[in-house]
């Protein structure tokens, strides 16, 4: 797991327990997911490059800094939308693409239905795919394939929970992609769900079944 960063922070661990709790309603789930996403975004962007900028404080002229690299965010629908606002609070200038995939319940294979992305993506752009759950890893691999087919490079994949199987699959199929998660779960059940997990993230975000 050479490309994996496991993000550890007491606040993330605390808030993740709230997400896991089946008693947490959709409103609270969305709010806590938003808070965790901001904490995760801080870690993911810690090595983004800066460039100098001349500014004037109320006291004197000085050298300030701004982001040198642009940021594009790609939430994987539906659940990835739950992490989007948290990232946008940290980098409000980020542009947003959308990746539409759903998992066939019988085969557990991902099925494409939507892909929208900024057309003028440059080589120095941070391209961040976001999805709370990396269960089997099939959806993540397919999403990364879609992005690369569009000629997009410098890609990071950000989630909250994952399985060892998912990380191994992503590293095998996309060895150039950095992966950031908050927890490696115990196992996958026979339906491909993470254990202990937090259930279906999309359903819990939007209050659906």
C-alpha cells in the first residue's frame, strides 16, 4: 500500500463514529460528513504549491502567497456529493466535474451513466476524485479510468472508509494515483459492503432506501 495515506486525527475518529451510528439521522449525517471532509481536504492539499504575490497590509507592502496550482474536484455520484461542500469550503475556487457510476447489485460491477469535467484541465491542476466508500474498489477503478481516458493527469483519490482489497486493486490498476482515507475496515461482507462500515452512504446522506 505504498500510495496510501491513512489520515489520523482525533476529530476525524470522533466524527467518524457519529457517521457509523445507525441512530444518526440524515441531517446530522450530512453535517458531520461535511465537517470531516474539511479536515480531510486540509491533509490532501498540504503539499500544494504556492506562488508569491505582492500585497499591502494596513501597515506596509509585503509578499503574500496564493495557490499556484488549480484544483478540480470530481465527486462520484451520489455519495461523493456529500463530501463536495467540505472541500469547497477549503478551496472555494475549485472547479467541479461529476462522475456518474452505479454498482450493479448482481454483478457488483460499476456501470457508467455520466461524466462532466472542465475541458481546459492543465497539467499543473490538482484533480481530486471524492467518494466516501471504497468497498470492492471497482467503482474507484472505473472512475479513475474514465478520468484518464479524458487525458486528465495528476490525480488523487479521497475517501473515508476502504477495504484492503480496494486499495490493492487501485494500486494494481492505477499505480500512479495517491489514495487518502480515514479508515481501513475489517472486511467486506457477502454483499460487498464494508464491515463495520456505516451502511449505504448515499442513502444516509439523502434519506433514501
